[in-house]
C-alpha cells in the first residue's frame, strides 16, 4: 500500500531559527513529490514540486530536497518567521492523475516569538 | 484572481438532511477533486473528474455524489448526511499533466461541515 510518513508530528521553534521537516514514502511508481503549506482555516498551498531527476528545489526561505534512492524528502525552513506557523504536508504522486496522490498527515509547526 | 471558490464556508446539518457543497474554478483546469480532511489523518480523495462529463470515485466515495456538467463547476452532494461526514471538505483543481506541465493542485478555502 502506498504510504507517506512525516516527522515530527509537531514542532515548536523560536522565531529566527532554522528547522527541517522529514518525509519518507513508499509510493510506486513515482512521478513527483510536493510540499504544501496549510495555514489554519485555509486550503493547502503548493510550495515546491520535484520530479525524480530533481534533488533540490527552493522557494524563498523554503528548500526541499529529494533522495529518490532512499525515498526520503526534507523541507528546510531558514530564518523562520511567525507567518511560517502552519501545517506542512508532503504529497507523493504515483501517477499523473488526480487519483494518484498519496498525502502525508502533515507536520504542525509553531513559531514562537 | 478568484482561483478555486468553495461555498458555503460553514454548514451545520441534521442527520438525514441533504445538501450540496459548491466548487468553482476560473483557471480552465481539466482536473477537479474533492477531499475530506479529518483530525490526525491526511487528505482523503472522495471523487474526482478529469473533464466535463467525466467523474470517478476516490478512496472514500460512499455517501457522496458528484457531477461535472461544465469545466468550471464540480458540486459535491451529500444525499443523507451522517455524523461520520462531519469534516472539512476541500475542492482542488489542476491542469492535466503532460510532459513538462506538472499538475500542481490549487485548493479552495474549505467548507467546514458538522452533522448533528
């Protein structure tokens, strides 16, 4: 069964610090891996999307990495801000269709001033 | 830019009532999907559509119906609401992935539904 596991479940850090969120997956076949940010009470918003041949992708202070051999991805947040407080969801696409997505449960990140 | 619009934002139903959750997108996307999000669980696919007139079931379709008469609209119907359908519902749309085009999903703001 296709699975996406994220760790940690929740994380609290001080404003200005860096943090790294983890995503391990067992999805086959593999098409691409996405990271979404979901603010409280809002829908998820895409941060990055990486295919098999891409091992790093940046979006401002967010940098995602992908190791397709070990089936692991990480999302690194640099110089965190209060607005980074949100849930971060890892999603793996096994096929091109809308039914080929496997969602992780998310990491709940809290940035404290 | 409206993107994906969901209505209503909040709804309370009694067991057995029916209702329709509306979803509209103005990006001319081929793909549209409905998800539910429950505490401690990832988003789960209810139904999806790859184009007008075409719908298919996702992971948790029971108790829900959909139709796609136009590219823009993809309503989700609850025929007889049950307490187990208390959840947050998200509609998403994306382009069809071809070659270099990745089907990045755009989500609506969600509908928070409580069934008593």
